[in-house]
């Protein structure tokens, strides 16, 4: 029977399998459902064999069942339904039942029972049990999704731990390569390094060594450098390892005698290394500032690729800041081979403080207006704290930067190196 009457509560056709061997009762049931406006398609069966066959291929949304049929009853029908079509709503239609039998049916899992003399209840019962099934299925779907999400979260946590463990091990390797800050206080009057990776490992680093130059007189030079590699995190760390190795090669190479020649050497080595076996041009590189300190001759030789050298010097009115500008190009990337980097040589005055830094400090957003810190503010801090001991000056710089950053996330890796000469 198919009745397309529209019902505001159940406006989709439902498939009903009706277990009943009395045609008169079937007619009464159909009329009750049709009168309610329910949309339904009904298959009527009167035997166990027919019930099993139709249940398998008809896949009903709802089962109605008389309790007692020849050689078959509703409890048996429900057990078959639970096994072959679990979750299908099941309503018992019967002439009369005892209270004990009604309780037995409900405990067994039958959704409802309706007396044939009270068929007016049937449409609302159908609506209720179908809504209940829908809610149950939605709950099961949500639980299944929750279980999948929990498993996915577990897998992500495991992968994250593996990745973090690997990066932490990489940090140990990078830390082993970065010089000990103690070298500054051993080689110079005083000094400090502010080294703040944005992530676990860093694309910014500092570098220290000694070198004997045959070109600038056989004097032992103390070399200091600050490097800002492309990117941060793992990609930046890979670059920093390459740059550190090439700087070591540069200052122990017979063709390198000055910081400017070291930058040219680094540019050549890094470009060749990054283009090897790569069909596409790699644009990664680094910005570098290098100082070679001649403490005997009281001179500093400086060369930079996009990174300046600042000298804070005592003067009549307090302190002044002298800036030695860098060559405006990076190392690697698109920088041409054979490019000469400018070499600056200045006399050292006792008490001079030399500062090299990466742009992670000056580019950091913060303050009351969420703007970049900028070079101007950094200069003001360095000049206002120039009368303090180097380690105390470092503490003030860290405090100023923390206050400036405030609630903002750290934008990039940061390195600031300060060196004081007697």
C-alpha cells in the first residue's frame, strides 16, 4: 500500500514490513496510518518463511508484528530481526497482552506495543520510534567519528613526538657547532650574545675563531661573525650548518685574508652547493656581518652582506653610535659570482663596543601599537645602557625586548652579539 499524503513530522516515505495473517486487521492498520497522513510503503507477510525472505531484500525502516501466528510469534520475529537487521524499530500490534508479557517484550528490546483496539496511537508511536532510531544512529555516527578523531589525534601526537625528538637531537648537533660564549670573555675585555631561536633550532647563529693573516701582516686576528640564514626552524638550521662549515673553510683558506674575501668565498661555495643536482634555481641564502679584530694594531676590519656593524663609542657628550654599512646584497640566492664585498677598516678606541645583530630583533612586532621595533629604538637602548657593564647591558636588552614583544609571538630567530675592547 502506498499513500503519498504529506505529514509535517514524517514527510519521507517509510518502508513497513507487517507480520500479520488477518487481512481485516491489515486493512484497519492501513486505514489508521493513511488517515494520519503518514507516507509509507507496506509489505505484508503471514509466515516465518515469508518474513525471513522479505526482511532480507526489502530492508524495512519499521516492522509491525502481530503477536501470535500459526507456528510463529512476535518474540521469535524480533529475535530474527535483531540478528539479521539489528537496529530496525519493532512495534508489536496485538489484541490483548498481560502486564507481565508487555514488560517481557520491552525488556527484550521491542520498541513499543499497541493494542489493535487503540490504533490511533500507532502513527505517533511510529514517529517516536523512528525519531529514536535516527537519534541513535546520529549518536553512533558521532561516536564513530569521535573514535576516529581520537585515533587520528593519537597518531598525530605520536608523529609530533617523533618529529620533536628528531628536532631536539638536531638542536644538540647545532649547539655543538655554535661556539661557546666564553670565548668572548677570554678573547676580549667583555662580551655577550643574545641567542633566541624562534623554534627549537635556529637559522640565525654566531661564529668565532682565530686566524693568522699573511696579507694583513702576520698578526693573529680574532674573528667574530653573526649570520642570518633564510627561514627559521629546520630549513634555517640546515643553512646555518652549511654556512658555519664554509666560514671555517674560508678563514683557513690561502685565498682568504679579509672579511670581504671571506664573504666572496662563502658566496661562491654556498651558491655552488645549493645548485648542485637542482634543476630549479635555489634562492636561499644568508645575510652576514664579519669582524676581524687586530687587538695589537688596534684596528677592526669589517665586511657585511646586508648586516651592519654598530660601534658605540664614548664621546664628549656621552656616547655616540657609529654605523659601518654593509654591501646591499645577500650571500647566495641571486648574488652574482665574483662580486666584491666592501671592506671597512677603522681604528679601535679603548672602551669601544661593537654590535652585530640579525633582523629578528628589529623586525619584531610589539609595543602599544603592534609595530616593528625598528633600528631606531634598538640604537636608543644601546646608547642609554652603554655606561653599564656588558652583562648588565645584556639583561637590560633582554628586558626591553621582552617588554616590547609583550603578548606578540616571536616573529623570527634572533642573535645580537656585543664585544667590548680594552
